[in-house]
C-alpha cells in the first residue's frame, strides 16, 4: 500500500476527535425521516456505513429549528427526538465510527408546510422557487433582530447536538441554503452591515460560527461545508471562496469541506454525471411542480460530464490558503483518486454516492490497492430523497 493510502486509512484527529481513518460519509440527505423524526431506516443506513469501515458518518440536514427545514419531513434539533438520535449514535459507535451532524437552515428556500400563510425568511426579499407549488412563492427579509435571534438558534441547536452525543458538527455554509444565501451576492441584496462587501456578507456566517463555538467549547470539532462557486454569473466565484475560507479559518473552524454548486440554482455542478431531472420528474407527486420541472428543468439542470476528482484544482487553492484541516469532496471513487487527493495535502475525504453504492468501500479499498468503486454516477440515488423508503443505489440489488 502506498504512503498516501496508508495515510488515508490510518487514524487521524480533527480537534480533539480521533477517527480511525480519514474517510467521512458526506451529508447526502437520506429521506429517512418523517415529521421531523428519524425513521428506523435512518439508523440502519448509518450503522451499515459504520460497519463498512468509515471513520465518521454525517446525518444530513439537521435543521437548526422547525422553520429551518426545506421539507417538513426533515429532522430538526429538538428534545422530542433526542432518544432516537442517541440510539443512532450508539449503534454507529458500536461499529467503531463517529457521528457528525450537518447543522443547517433553509433560509428563504422551503416548502415546509409550517410556513403556510407566511414567508420563509432569508437575507432579502425574493422568489421561493421550491415553495411556489405549496402556496409560498415569495421569501421575506430578516430584520437585524431576527438575524441575531437566528444566530442564537444555531447555538442552541449546536449545544443540543453536543449534549445528545454527536461527535462533531458540520455547519452548512454552502449549496444555496440559509447561511449561503447571506454569503452569495446572488441572493443577498441587503444595504446594511449584512450586505454589500464580502466582509459584510460573511458577517452572519462568522457570527454563527462564533456562537456555535461558544456553545460547544474549544475542544469540540466544528467543520463547515462551503461552495467554492455557485455556478451562476452573479454568484460566488473561486476567488471569493478563498477569502471565505480564510475568514472561517481565522474564525476558529476546525475543517473546511470544499464543495460547489447550489441546490436551487445549479445543482449539477456539485453532482456531475447523469442529470437529476428525469428522476426528479418521475418522483414528483405535485402536478404543478412536475410541470415546472419539465418547463424550466433543462435550464436548471445543466450538463457537467463526470470526471475523477473534479473539484481538485479549486480545492487546492483552499488547501494552500488555510491552516485548518481541509476535507476534499467531489469525484473520489477509487484508490487512485484517494492517492491523488492525499498526495495534494488534503486531510480528509468525504464520499457520498460511492458509499451509497458500496458501503464496504473502506474495507474493499484497504484489501485491494487497485480498488475502483462501481458507481456509474447515474445520480438516481439523489432523486429518491422524497421516496417513502429514502435514498438507495438503484444499481445494487
């Protein structure tokens, strides 16, 4: 085994947390929750990944509050689901892996039924594209007192997660969700201290980071997912992302995940491979949304051919700019890819589709220096987030 494979499959620390290896399951929304509570299948899903040998798994989309969810099925951090979360964490721990939770907020992008008759709130007034068919076509702008309260909401959720037993928190700073909406000039049109310059647009993100750090303490691992580019003309570019990463590093984050794209404006930039559109149309049950997808989908779901380690050139710029750990994500599906990423100086690797296709990725990769994952990047797994059974690899029986 090469030195870089040995590095990947050996123990590593992030802050005070010891992981048995450097492979982390990415936060890919599982679709295995209902009315804010986890289904038994969610625990089974993560336990199976832990059994396969990963260092840490990530529960995707842990809403900071009930109104922080894109869909009312999603989890939100509340005492009523603490026992279920503790059971999931205990089961994962029994297989030797750790558990991170992706602390998120939808901001102005939601079809959560709790908003019926009201508007989800983000940095600025705008169109709530995902909520049109649910009778919520517009999003409102947060007042400064409401921004301060939302910061406290993140802190309360983070403390709840630590007390529940999560080993780490991943704050979602990217992909067009609540914090990202402040960071991106595409969605932030404010004229006050939270809008305008990049420093102002980062104010909310840095206040959230500081509040979460104060809530969980200096020794608790906090990582964050950013978008290195939004993939739209007036959005975040890689030069912005380098500065964003520097600010988060200076703000005390323990690790940065170098992703890209947005769920609401250019999702295929983060996925690559076959389009999500056909599967989403097939799964959509709302006739208005189904018609809308057929109408605007070809423009929203652009074509990006899959390439191995497709974010590496941009992520390398982040790696070179910060002192904190950097977590690579994007097109890593073989030992050759792992060697390339580890050789470039990255500290950890997040995997999504590769682990859904082969939960024993780590065991197989450790046993075979020439291991190649069989994922075809059809992306059909991602279109099943609202299926009653949740996500799965359609290529595996």
